[in-house]
C-alpha cells in the first residue's frame, strides 16, 4: 500500500490559494473594466457640459461639471488602487532593505574591528636607513 505524500496537503492548499488569487484577479479585472466604461461615459458628458458652458454659463452647469470632475477623480483613484497594491511590495522593501542594512553593518563592524595589516612599502631598507 502506498502512503499519501506529505506534500499532498501542501499542494492542495497552494492550489486553493492559486484559485482564490485567480478569482480575485478576475474580479479586479471586471471592476477595472466597469470603472473604465464609467470613466469614458463621464468624460463624454464632461465635454458636452463644457461646450454648453461656453455657450451659456449657468450655475447648474457649473455644479454638474464639478460633480462630473469629482466622480472622475474618484474613479481615477479607484482604478489606480485596484491595479496595484502597496502592501506586499512595501513589506518586501522593509524586509530586504532591513536585512541589507543589518548585513552591511555587520560587515563594517567586522572589518573595522580587525583591520588588515598594511603591506610593507616597496622602498628598499638600505634607502630607509639613510
């Protein structure tokens, strides 16, 4: 009889994690597509309102234009935050940067604590005595 490998549960867990990550990526992609569609629609409406404002300025049109601009700014932030998450890269920078600093300090401390002797100068001893 063959015994189940100890790697089998790890593989299944990793497979579940990959499937979850793939679903999150699909959801993010769908959200980005919806946001891009909304952004294009708002930009078209913004252009229409700007043309109307050039012909006849009114407080309602200015308010609508401001509302459209606010919505566009919100969508822009939403799109940027959906495409890139700072959490993982930030902690990797902290982890590896900190490790680099510790290793660098350790090497500097080791080198400064036990300096290498200077090689003898190339001047012959007979000239040094004179």
